[in-house]
């Protein structure tokens, strides 16, 4: 009785095993379409809420809840992460560079799999990341030496 059941279960699993993704006429899979070089999405309250949840689930453990990159895990892994609360940290990075780093991974950072975050989700995540520095005070200018005290002649 058990052998026919196991055989039947194996056949069913084989039939429903993952099959290759459907391809478009161009031969690419739908998710393989090249992303735009500039952020093509317009943020909405709902899309940014989803980006915030995605960040909390997949990014905050290393990059910190506020994006400052100062977490115990980053320290334990000897990582020096950008402080995204500082407006200068992302200023030199294009949206495309951020997209590629998120989607493909970078150094010890694993890639964000397409099954967890669709293309638009990643673009919205980039908008969310760039918003982490908004409202932050500008960095204080470097301290300068106080002017030398003027001395009066004759003292």
C-alpha cells in the first residue's frame, strides 16, 4: 500500500516541478528585460510603504533601520557601509548603479532575487533609500582654529 502511494507522489512531484520561465518573442524572459537607466517609477504612498517593508525585511539587518550602516552584523562582518542618512553618500551614485548593486549584489551583499522584488519594487526601494537623508541636518563645517589673540603693544 505504501509503495504505490510513494510512486504516485514522486510522479506528481515530477510533473509539477518548476519548468523554465516562459520566453518572449525576443527570446528573453519577462523579468530579464533591461532596466531603464533612470528611475522610471513615480512613487506613491502604497509603493513607498512596500519599499519600506522590503527594506526592513532584506536590507536593515546590515544597513540599519535608518540606513546609517552602523549595525552589529556589519561590524561583525567587518563591513564599512555608506551612511545613507548623509546626503553626500548617495549623491555620486546613479539610480542605475544602485539598481545594479541591489539586483546583482555587491561584494558581500547578496543580490535581491527577482522572485522577492520585482523591477518596480527595486526602483521604489531606490527612491526610499534616497529619502533617508531628507530632513537630516547638513554636516557641520570642520572646526577651525580660533584666531590668535591680538596683543596690545606694550603688554
